[in-house]
C-alpha cells in the first residue's frame, strides 16, 4: 500500500472538522475535552479582545473633555470573581484530563496483548499465538499491518530496537512513544470495522515520513479465523516462509530485492558473489556469511554501508527461520 492510498483511507461519517473518525471507546472523551478547552479559551479570548476594543474607544486619550485621572483603588470583589471563576474551569479541565489519563493507564484485565516492535522504518506486530505481521515503509511494504478484533480491549506492548519511535493511531486517539531498552504500553478498544492509518509520530531518521502502516479492525469471528491462519506457516516451502520472514522482520525496509541500493545493499543476485568489506577484505556470500550477518551484523560490513548499523536478530530468529531466509535469498539469484 503506497502513501497516497494510506492517507486516503476512508472512514465512517463520525469525523469532524478537527478530528478523524471516533473509532475507539475513548475517542469521544478526548474530543469532548478538546472542545471544552477550545470553547472556554475562545470565549475568554473574544471577551478580552472585545473589552480591550471598547475600553480603547471609550477611554481614548484624544476624547474631547477627557482629563487624566488617578486610577481607582483595587476592588477585592472583582479580583475574587476573575480569579475564582477561571480557576473552576481550570480545575474541571485538569480533573477531566487526569481521569482519562488514569483510565488509559489501566487496561481491562481480559485485554488481548499484541507486541509492537519499532525499527527504522517499520513496525513488526507479534500475536500471542505466534502470528507475525508488519507495516512500514509505504513505498515497499506489502505487509498486513496491525490487525485487531472489534469490541475487544487490546493492549499494545511497545518497544524499539534502535531509536525513539511513536505509535500513533489518530482514529483511536492513542499515541505512545516506543523507547529503546524499555517497554511501554497503550491500550484501546476499536468500535468500528475498517482500516485506519497508523503513524510513527516521532522523527526517527531519513524515512520517518514513510513509516506508515495500517490498523485493520475485523469482527471477532473474522479475527479469530485470521489469527489462526496467520500463525500457521508450517506448510509453506522454505523459500516462501523465508520471504514472509524477510517482510515481517522488517528486512525489506533496508534491503531492496530489485537491485536498488538502499540503507543496506540490495540482496537480489548476491548469493555466491564476492563482496568487498570495509577495510579491503573480501567475503563470499554463502550460508555461513548470511547467518553471521543476521546474528552479528557488525562482524563483516560491506564497504560503504557502515553509516547505519544493522540491528541484530539474535534471539529473534530460530535456526529454521535463518535457513528459510537463506533459501529465499538463494531464490533471488
């Protein structure tokens, strides 16, 4: 899905001038708080501007017969009124916002948990039964993105493998940073079927603006069937399984398979070739080199590609996974 299609995703008729569709249980509360603050501020702004204009006209210095006068002493009554009334509005804003903040930090006990891993420049989504999907660079990503059930609370456990990312779904009114070296959590409950944009809302490098994914909301029945099918890749040939892993693990974000140089070298036609490494040594691209590059990518770096360190997949890929990826890379020759 390219970026133009992603930005043009259609939503239901609940969108407004200020906001997209209210597609989660907490979206209306966020909008109501925004409108409350906005209209209170707008009223105060208009009142101050109108008073300023009227007083400027009525008490202008050039008015015929007007003489400078000493300012009157302060009025305790007026000071109490203009201090207490705005304070009541401020307390209401704080309480409403704080209550929503606390609710958002306490997901329901039966919430469905999905792990989201951010990396330059894609997301990988891991489901409890082993299913994995991804979404990322809009120019090359063909992943399914995040898939969630309708009417079921979903907790996203967020992490990053490299820099600061931010998980942002405007239609759900949720945004949470994914910080390297720690876990963060955000939860939502979708109330509309459909597909909604998912953005990284924190600048994370040269392709930050293309770290675009989607959230697809399915009915509970359709989601249950989908997640079972997504987890079952045991019958896939090694090459097809390797192609799937190459996508869901985010390799495609840095390594093109069409011969175009990217953040990392293009990987089509490289198996069996001699590559020149930084420092001048050479290496043959064989099974052992690919395995080492996946588990310890800094051990042998192809010349001119050392500017952006590759993320290690140690602990993320099994031996069978690595064999499948090698089979896929062989098929690209």
